[in-house]
């Protein structure tokens, strides 16, 4: 049976082996076996490598910024910090291949941002100002050219204005904008100027990040929750747009502190190389300090970046992260400043300047002359009305808008009618073969024609090339003395090659001088119709002639929301038409501020220093600005155009002749060099005649009579100090040498630190010691020029009897956990080794200035005994004097020094008045709340002569 079964199996195998299906099965078996082996090898043995190869992983290094350190005052009050906010970010993912598609996506994003009132940030240095005009936001002409260099992609500024005209620099902001708009294909879209500008900013920011396309750049920061929701709702239509939570820089009490703290922004390209030399991981998208302490302490405040290496697949998904290091926070910086003192002084300055203006503005005309006293000049109220237009308190854009108020429409109708007449008259004057010489023209026409010349000379216009003029020619001399007409002078320029006609619509190669001149006239008149500064000049004369009234302009303040609605005041103004009383009332209540009017005086600086340590307790500049808004291009352009110069630090960057505040240095020099003894007298006759021209004492035609050193300082006698300067220039043999006297004054000024900057850790101008006329230099005239903070260091050295500090704003730095990193102590720059009798004499003289001198009535109600010195300096006969005051207190045991400077402050009594109120506040006789809630302070009723 077994054999039978075996036989059956053999037969079955024989038949199967001879079957085609069997052969096919063997083949399939072999194939499947190979496939299984291959799959096993790929998935199990080499699966990870195959997956990696398939995904095409891309390695990228991602950096995360460290948190910036905080800035505190000396008592730990936060001045600058970081707050969480949402930022709209954009990355060029390559999703949009066509430029038009990108532009449409950017426009969708811009419209969403505008809908919620958000500001697009960027580095394209052109913006729309409050009047709707296109302006450069570059900080200077050199900065504007650096921006154009970077925009064109050039290596050097010198490569601008090439022969082929590819890289012109003489472009107005509007012309550059139109060029960039066209180059970016935005003329094909229906967009407003602001929308186009926002898109240009986005594209320019992305262009700067081309070398790191995989990183996002911020388009808008600190956006609202509503903006976030709107963005996320439409994010599917905007590839590369995301919303991220980030930190932004924020400032407390920003306006009083901004000139010291400064602000942050993205790295400017010209600063990047320097930053990278100190820390290699800086890039163009980083936020860094630009001015003030934020800039000076950048290395301390900037946190350390975190880094990680990521691997992305071909569709952008992160597959692996490695080599990750966390970011770390920057160090915190503590300042020597007292926040409450800084804030209180800021308000005291504003209130005091308002009081000076109220005293000075008159309801009528006022003309200055060659004999006008710079301490008693007046301001016609029409100047104040004009400043409402001139300093952009009132928006011309709103006055011209279709939905303007009836008052605004009436103002604009008067302007339009006058503008037509003015332009017709200018064209007739320029085209007349018998044009009038400048000196014979009416004041307004003369001013308009001078403006035309200035406009054509501007770097952004560049039609008049002043550098190519022959300054020795008769025509140029005649122009400078108003003995030639503008028409004749421009014809002369065409003939002599300093009129660049390439911008004019004429064939410069073959056109005649007449054709070129006609094209020039058409060109300039056409553009002046849109030029805001020329528009303001027309308003100047319309206000002077009462065509546009102060009543209309003051009512427009309500229409534009500059003033809060007050039915009673509005009704009274409409009924009486008394705009003069109205303006002074609003100035008194500080509803209109000195900064807004930008009349003289509109700015000032105060420095308070600890004379025993060199620490600066307050460094105040009025006016300030809101550094929380500095990233808004329109706001920044507004600050740049503000005639009160809020971006200029009046404590460290206003450099003026010190006037009589220099006299204590001369006194020290004269005593130490034995040019006079403490008891010796000099007889002031009222006019010093030993030099030419003679020097008049301020008391002339009176006289002081015999004065010793104390009396000379107390009375601020010019005769006395001129004689000291003369004595210092005369050797023991009676030989007079002005250079010798100047050398002595320079040596002693240097001893007091006036040969170098004060040491404060923010931007400061260099001091300038006089190099001319020892007699006048001894009085604080000559070519002396110092900043407030430099005078503060010098008076501190008098107060402490010879120790000259390098002043400091820095108290200490700590890490983010509060651990001390560095404790700053002001360095001693030098010590003045003068006799005790010298210090006694000079200090007594400064005490007598306050106790018995011309300031006695001013300080009569101050309980703290102080020593001080006033100073008045005249810069121009048609402008008020500069006002200074240096001081220290208490007299018998000095603690603090207070110095005040008021550019064009009329009289040093106004500076002394501010100092008196600072002392009252510092010593607790008035508190911060009462200061903040007060209106204008009465101006000093004492007219100090020095």
C-alpha cells in the first residue's frame, strides 16, 4: 500500500514538473523571495537611511533673541522694560512665483493692518507726514545719502550721482517714492500712497533678509487682538504670514526720560558691521539701542541669543532638532537719576517757559532794531498764530479736506484766492525783461523769491549747484547784497554752468538760455504749488495782513481736536474775536504748550548733580518725545519737522557761550596767578578802554566804582573781569601778550574740566575754550561754548573746592536675577590745588550774587541758602539772549548743584527762576503732585543785568 502511495506521488510530481504552471510558480516564488528580501533590507536594515534620503532634509540654524535687560532709576523704579505683544511676521516661502501675486498678497495684509490702525514698520526712509506730504525720515543729509546708497545696492556714497544717471541723489522723497512704486509694479494696483508705501517697506525689509530667507521678519508689532483674529482668519490667503508672540520695548514716563534713555529699533545697516565686530551673531533683523542709554549700554542690555539646528523635509516640516542652546536675558541697568525729580523738573521747565511767553507775547506788531535789548524783546501775537500752522499744530491736510469745518473751509478759500494771485505775480516778475532788483521788492515778494532760490539749491532738488559758483564774481556779490534780480542771477547761472537743467523738460544740448529759463520757471512754480513750506510762507503773510485771523485759527484748534471742546470758551471767542486773550489763557493752562508754539523760548535744559560724588540726579531736556511711538514713521517725521527740536538734548547738545557764568573761573585764575589779591579793588568807570573796541559794562552809562573780587562776582562787572583778563595777559615787565592771557584762561578752564566732555554716558558735544580776545574771554564771551552738563561739572568743582569728576548716569548693572555685575563710581578727573582763601573768596562772591545782588528779590522766599552765578549771552541782535544759571546748595555744606540753560531765554533771571523752583521741589517745599497739576508759572519779575 505504501508503494502504491509513493507511486502516486511520483506520478503527480512528474505531471506537475512537466506543467507550465509549475514553471511559472517557481519563477513567481523566486521573484517574491527577492522582493521580500529587498523590502526587508530597505525597511529594516537600511530603513532610516532610505527615509532620510527620501525626505531630502535641509539643515537650518535658528536663533532666538534673548530678553533685553531693564533700565531702572536709582531707587529701582522701572524706566524701560519688555512687554509681551503680538507681532505680524512675514517669510518669503517661495509660494508666490510672480511679482504681481506677491504684491496682491502684500496688499491684502496691508489692508487688514490699516483696518485696525496698525503701523507697518520698515527701513525704507520715506514716510507720509501729518499733512500727507512725502518726506525723508533720515536723520541728516549724510544719512539720507547712506540710505540711497543702500537702496541702490552701492558700496560707497561716492558712487551716487554717476555719469549715466542711474543712481541720482537729488531726488525728492516724492520722486524716489514714485520711482520705487513703478519699479515694484505697484502702479498696476489700485492703491493709495500709504498702501504703496507700506508694501514698499515690506518688500524692502524682505530684500534686506534675502541671505536668510528662512527667517521671518516683523511687519507690524504690538498689534491688537482684533488684528490677530483678522490675520488668522485670512492667513490661508497670505502664505508666509504668521502671528507670533514676542516682546517689545516699552517705557514709563517716556517724555521726560526719552532724551536720556533713547530708543531701540532694528539694526541700521551702517551700524551692523560695528556690532558684529563686538558680537558676531548680530544680524539685520535684531533690535538694538539707537540713542541714549539704550545705545551706550547695548552690550550689557542685549541678551545672548539661543540657537538650535533643525532639519526640515521637502515640505517644510521639522524632522529633527539638535544642538539646542537656550537664550539668556541681558543685564539690568540702574541709573543715578531720580525718576520723580526728573519728572518734576520737566513740568517745572514747561510751566516756566509758558510764563515767559505769556509775559513776552504782545497784542500788536513789534520790530527789533540795532539798539534792541535782547532781554526785553517782545513777540507779536501774529507770530504765535502763524506757529499754529508753521509747527504743524494745525493740519493743512485737514484744512484742505472735503469734510473740513466751515471755519477751515473759509481759511482755505482765502488761501486759494491768494495763492493764484501770488503765483501769477511771481511768474510775471520772473519772466519780465525788466525784473526788479531784490532790495526794491515788497517784503512778501522778496521772501517768496528767496524761497525759490533756496528750493532750487536743496540737495533733493539740486538744480542750483552752489559749489560750482564763482563766489568772487560781481553777480554773486550783487546777489548777496540784494543788488540784482533773481531773474538776472539765474540767467547768469545758466550761462556759467551752475544751473543743472537735466531735470527740466528741455533739450539741454541745443536749447537757448531763454528756453532753459522758461523751463526752470515752469518747473519751480509747478512744484511750489505742492510744497508745504512755501504754502506756509503764504500763510505767514496772510496772517500778517489779517486776511486770515487769529480767531479763525484758534477755532480750528477745536475743529481738529487739538483742544478739547469747551462750549463756553468757544462761544466767548466767537463773540469777542479776542484771540490774543484766548491764546494766553490756553497757554496759561498748558492746553497749548511752549513746545507746540515753538517760539523763543521753547526749550531748555536742567542738570542736577551730587557735587560730592559726581552722580547726575536729573538730566532734563525740554521738550521730550514719546519713545514708545518712535517706530511709527509718521510720528518720527513729525518729530524731525518739529521746530522745538524734541530730538535734540538741550542738556548735552546745546552748546552756547556761557556768558558771566564763566567769571568764577577767571576769578580763580587771577587769584592763583597773583594778578589780584582778595582785597584789591578795580575801579569800574562803565567802559573799559584799554582794548579796541572798548568794552562797555552792562551798567554803562553808569559805573560800579571800586570793586574787589567778591564785589566783581556779585555785580557781574564786565569792566572788572576785562581788566583781570588784561592783567593775565601782561607779564611782570609790563609786556602785554593776548596769547599769554588766553593760555592762562585755557589752562584754568581745563583744570575745571572744560577741555573735554563731562563723562555722562550719552551723546554730548565737545566743549570749546575761547581762542580770541582775552579780555572778552575772561567775561565768558570770545569763542567759549559749553553745554549745560559741562557747566554742571565745573560748578560742582567750585562747590566741593577742587574735585573734578567725570560725571556719570550709571549706578550699577545686575543680572536678571538681581546679582550685582558692576558697581559704577564716577571717576575723579583731576583736582584743582587752589588756596583755601581762593575758594573762600569765589564762593563768597557767588553767595553774594544770591544774597545781595540783582537776584536777591528772586530768591527772597527760598529758605535754603544757595550760591550761584547768572549768565546772559547774545548770539544775534535780532534774537533774544541766551539765559544761564549755575548754582549749588546748601551754601555752607553743598549737596547738589543745579544748572539751567534756556536758549533764547531773554534774561538769566528766567533760568534762575527755574533753578529756584527746582530747589523748592528737591528740599520738599512743593511736591510732585502739585507740580504736575499746575499751570504756567509767573515769569521772573527781576531783570538781571550781567
